[in-house]
C-alpha cells in the first residue's frame, strides 16, 4: 500500500492532534517560523521523527509548493470492523451512512460534521465511492481518525443488519414524504445520505424505513451533500439531547 502524505500548517497541526502522522516534514527555511514551534512540540511529545528538507525538495515530495513549509507522512487509515461495531453498539446509537460520496472534500466535511454532532460511527461502501484518502483526511481535520469509520462491501446487506439490530434508517431525498423536522430522530438511528449527483441508489432507498426531505425556500432544489449532512445530523443531535435531558429530569423527579 502506498503511504500518503498531507501538507499545510493547519492540516498538519490537526493531523498531529489526531495522532495521524508517522513523520513530520519541515522546510529548513521555515524552522524559525513561530507557527512551526507548536508542530515541533507535538511531534516531540509523540516521539515522531522530524525530517528537515530544503523547501524545493519538500515541494517535490509533496507534489506541491503550497505546503507552507510543513507536511507529514500519514499512518494507514484505521478502518473499523462492522461486526465489532454492531456488538459494541448493541442496538443503540447514532450512525451516518453515506451512499456513494465521490468528492473527497465533501466526504471530509461530512466526517467533521459527524464528529461535531456526536455520531457513533460512519458507514461507507467500498465500491463506487471515494476512499478515505489523504485529501479526505486533510478536509476532515482529524475527524477521520476520531470517528469510527466502517467500509463495507455490501451496503444493502449492511443496512439490513442494522435494521435487525433495532436501528431505524432515515434516508434523505428531495422527494421524501416527510419533513426532517417532523420525524422522531431519538430512536436508534442511521441517517442515510446519497452521492452528489444521483442521491440514494435504488437498493439503498428501498431499505430505508423513512424517506425525508429538508424543507427549503426559494428556487433551490437541493443542498451540497456535506451541508445536508450537517443539517440532518444536528437536527438529530438536538432531538436526542432534548430527549436525554427530559429523561434525566424525569428520573430526578421520581427519585
């Protein structure tokens, strides 16, 4: 497997925080840049090798001159086992299923939203979808390593397994029968979103318990998938947080 790298001060800093790097690469001309000090400190704390190269050589290694003097060699992406995930969740939880996202920046943004909304895991198909590569991990700013990601070979079978374990599948589609805001999203939940161009595939759509849509004003018919993911996940998170607060208040009252 070819090892991948990423670059840019912010991206390298996020990767260090997520412990995604095997090595830190720094341009010798930028060693005195005050923005390099935190990167060097984090690398030292993790006992990572620090490779120093002239900027031109670093540009060759990273295939870009827009690296800001910082890059790094990525660890292999830690895919999670779906069977182990099912056992750990035991019929409870909050999942994001992405059916055929092709743009790596969109996928990275979805992973960031998933972490921020408190998603327990993200499920991706192996085929006809963007892999979790260096571009995705850069866009995800560390979320790709902090949120468990399962890559499955048969998405339809995976959805069936989730339903058998008690998860309800809510697919998002323009022609959805119900508004996202009218659904109860507090149950064991998998939010299912499709790819940028075609949306949910037929088999994926047929497995969903509900098809919902995001009400929109104006002439806009659809949102970018990463924006839609953020809207859906945070509505689910809001409902789940409110339900949890209400349960806690009820338990205190009964006690």
